[in-house]
């Protein structure tokens, strides 16, 4: 009899937990209650919203659980204009930074996160924040967004943060990496409340890589970079984009304008980028800006790219120290860049090599295409083998400094 009663009790508890787990969120109270329950009960792995719910927050929503979590938005909208604050602080070098621990949705976890069919709008601070714990170890964290809109956040739209420094300095973070997947989503109008805040920002420090996969999405009209992937420490960056727009970004700070897509990789590690059907136009600094420093190389494969009206270079890759730049660019259209249309620079031991096929660069303020490699910049004598660019069907027209490819120690074949 006692065993029967015990079994019935356990069954009732299981049914109760299941019911709690699947109760639809429809307002701020029910959302905070659902997150609080998940923080306390590791068996809760899913939070479901009522279809098309509209929720205005008065405080940030903070998840501290250890389990993987899926949020099913069902077309819901969360308004964060009254949730959270930030403080402007000047650091030792005189740089003004916005400091906050707030966000509309904050996830303090190293466990995987999936968000589907949800809009986060008008955040007073950051829209969606994932803070990776400093002591995280084991598998990389996976963040997956499907049919998610993050609109008009004062600071970052999406921020995945593996950097413990408040001013985003140094290379101290966890030992795990970040895997980011985004499908059919929009990051528009973020980063308009303070300097240097992007539509999407991933900060990865110490050991670990950044891997990003972005498909059929729009990253447009953000005050800082459209997207910035920033890796410091031992680790590489792998990024793939397909059918993505990166337009009209980088306008907030007139003294330090920003890019459509910015990658910064420091210390040991590589940058590997694959772009297909990407539009990157009217950004206030570079369109595509890839910088690698330390031991490591840059590899860029791009096909069907349109880059018009960017205020600096449309496509730029800089590699410093030991490492190469490898390129495969096909069906690229660059128009009206404010500097060189396409620029590749390798400084230190390493070379430039690649193929440009069906590339058109017109009306650049400087050169249409510029490629140079140096052991020491402005060296008097060349002391390393030359790099190369193989070109086919390359058209240069109306570029202010001429319509020949400008090179240093790079042969054109």
C-alpha cells in the first residue's frame, strides 16, 4: 500500500511539473514566474508563450538555470523600454562607455539556448544577453535563434558575452567557445543609445572558438557594427552567411564610425569566412572588415556579394604577424566606396593568394583593388616571396586613383 501511495504521489508531482512547464506565458507576471520556476527546477526545459502575446516589462527577465532552455514565442512581443538602466563611465584613457548588467532577456548560463518566433523591442539597455560564466568548461555553448526580431535596443541587440572585463578589455574569459545559429531573423535599429553598440556582438575570450551560421536574416540600421565577432585569446572564428543583408550600419558615433560586418581575432587563431548572397551597402565605415593579429590566417570565400556606398572600403582584410590571406571571390559588385573598393594587407611573415572571378569595382574614392604584403611596412627591400592574385573577368571603372590593381609584392596573373 505504501509503495502504491508513493507511486501515485510521484506521478502527481510529475504531472504538476509538466503542467507548470507548459503553461502559456501571457504577461509580465507569468513570464517572470516561468523563468523563476526554470531557475529552481532543472527539469523545466521549455517556456511557451501565448500566441501573439504583447508583454511590457518593468524589470529585466533573468535566467540563471543550469539546464538547456527553449523559448517558444508563438509570435509574442516583449517590450523592454521600462526594464533596466545603464551608466555612462569614462575609463582611464578617456573613453566613454556604457556599463550595465541589464537586458530585456538575460541568460546567465553555459547551457544551450534556443529562442523561436519572438520579438524583443525598444530595450532600454540590451535586447537579448547571454553571459557565459567565467568558470564554464566542457562543451561550447550553443545559441540558436529562429524567426527572432530584436528591434531598437539602446545598446546591443544580441550580446553573447564571454569577457569578464566591464570595459571589454583583455582576454580573460571561460575555457569554452560560442556556437551561434540564426535563421530568418531581424536585428534592426539597435545601438542608438551610446557609443559602440552593435546589432549583434559576440565577445569570446581565453580558450574557445566563435562559430556563427546566419541564414536569411537582416542586420540593418544599427548604430554600431551590424555584427561584430570579437575573439581574443587562443581561438578561431568561423563564420558563414547566406542570404543576409548588412546595410546602413555604423552611424552613431561620427568620430569613430562602424562597419557592416566586423571580425577581430587576436592572439593565436584563424578567421574563416564563407559568404553567399550577401548585401553589404551604405555602412558608415567598412562594409566587410576582417582583422587578424597574432599567429593565424584569414580565409575568405565569397560569392554573389553586392557592396555599394560604404563610406570606407567595401571589403577589407588585414593580417598581422605570421599567417596568410587566402581569397576566393566570385560575382562581386562594389560601387562608390569612400576609400579603396577592395583592400588586402598582410604585414609580417605570410603571403596573399587567391582568385578573383567576375569582380566589378567602380567609382571608388581611391583604388578599385589594392593588395600588399610586407615583412615590415614601407620596407626598403623586399625579402619574401611574392603573393599572387589570379584574376578573370575583373572590371575596374572610374576609380579615382586609376583602374589598375595596386600591389606591393603581389603578382597579378
